[in-house]
C-alpha cells in the first residue's frame, strides 16, 4: 500500500492520497532517519504571519486539545518561525515544537544541503495547530516559513494527556498531549480527514506506523508505544475506549 506523498513545489498543492501505510520497522523515539523526501502530507510554501514574541508554551498546545492538559510555565523559543537555519550553527540537533499555527500557513523543511533543489528535501510539511520536528545531526539546513516560534522539547513525554482533541490540531505527543486509546471522529467529508500514527517526529516515510484518509466516521486506536498522533482536516476526536 502506498502513503500520502509529500511534494514541495514552492506553492501550496492539494493533498494526494494513495492509501494507508503500514511501516512498523525501526526503533521507537525521535531518532528516525530522514532518507528521501517523502513524508505524511502534501506540502508547499506560502507566506504566513511572522511569529512574534520569544516564547512558546504548553498553554498553546492546550488550545489544540479540548481537555486534560495542564498549563505549564512558558519556555523560551529556541529559534524563530521564519528563516533558514544551519544545523549545528544556528540550530542544534534535537526535537522542537511550534504551536498555535492556523490555516496551514506554517511551512517547514529539513534539507540535506542548501542547494534549494527538490532532491535536497529530506522531509517537509504544512502545519495547522502543532507540529513536532526532530532535526538530525546529519541534516544541513532547517527552513521555517510563516510558523510560530519553535521551542525545544524534552526527550521524554510528560504532561496530563487529553482524551479529546481538535480534528485539525496537528501533532499530539502520545502520553503527554493525548492519552493512548481508541478515538472516533464523525461527520468527515470528501476524504479530507487525514490521520497518522508515527514512531518518531523525523517525518520520514519510515516513521509512519499507519495512516488513512477518511470520509464519514473514523476510528483509530492510538497505542501506548506510538510516539505521535497526527490529525488534519478531521472533525474533533473523542476517546471511546
């Protein structure tokens, strides 16, 4: 079965889905490899509102969930939401999060060089709500456009996980942002609801455990061993078991 392909063309392109994916091989955690430029959703580049301020917070993530997440002190931003950042110089390898993004105007890209060519793209995405990204030591450049500022996150999940989340809320860290269990989303139309279970936040094809595009009702079990659950264009999700 195929996966939802990601193509960077310099403009926002429509989502193309070939089917669900099962890619269980590899280790859990945020150390996945970014080989190839495939990933989990269509992506392009479009200017958005430049992020203001110098901090992100778990309060922002709470706005992307409906219940259960306790507010925590604000964290200082690691780097801004607009710009090209050289890995090892401008930004260090690690896992980062951006929250509070609207209308998929946030675009990010991991690259193996600074040529700007299609073949240099390791992974990319357009984001509504929250996104987590792991920048690897082997990456050369991280690009971010129209995103809220990025903050570093701890390697281990922590927090009070929610049991209901917004259907267009982006990525949720299992065990911290969202509780494991079975979730249901109803009233979806035209296959615009996309969900994804992943084993890390590298956004490589190999990180995808399972995914699907749904019309009508969607039911998915988020396992305790999953690293993240991603949702885009869906109606809100509620835990049913």
